[in-house]
C-alpha cells in the first residue's frame, strides 16, 4: 500500500517540514493515556487539557523542545506499599505525551483544576508579506539573477 503525500502538489512548495511534522504525529504512540482534549478558547488561543487524576503538580513536568511540547508525569508512590487494593482503576503509571506545535505558537501558562492539567497556547496571527520581484533581462555572461525588493 503506497502512502499518499498531502503536500505533493507543485503548488505547495516549501511545506516539507509540515509534512515531516505530520509524519511524526502519525508515528507517535497510539496509547490513549492520559486522555486529552485540544480546544480553541479564543480567536488566537488554544488549550490542551490532559486528564491527570491522582497526579499532583509536583509529579508533572512540561517542557518545550524546539517545536515539540513534552508533558510527562511520574507519581511518587510513597505509602502505597502498605495499602491493599481490592480494585485499582485509577491509573498510577508514569506517562509521556508529546505534541508538535506549529511555528510561532507560544505556551502562555499551565494550571491544574479538578484533576485536569490545562496548558494554554497563543497562536499569533500570521503576518502577510507582499513582495515585488523585479524581472531583469538576461545578462551577457549567461547568469540569471533575481532582484528582490520588499515593500
């Protein structure tokens, strides 16, 4: 089965990095723990919410590595050794979730509320840049050149 390339159009030049990012997302672990939501909370704001019941703020870590946001959790199970569970349905395992962020997205804050970790992101509006590219006639040495002027 051949893989379809989303950005394999001659009209979409320079989108190779986006395609590589999408490939990384597709190859990420499909394990569903912890569950999460991504929502738009404003015109230029996003929020990632992870269900981390049983974790304390000190058990969680949020790091940004380039365009990747890494959220990890590891509980200190001190005192659990002397408890005997008849049923253990609340997960206490460590986890690591990663999210690929688009260029320019900034992490503004993170907070816990009712067992949910909220990570707020700001997505600035893209600035449109109109450029005029001057066209010159061929030079005598056979070299072709482009002069680019910004407005």
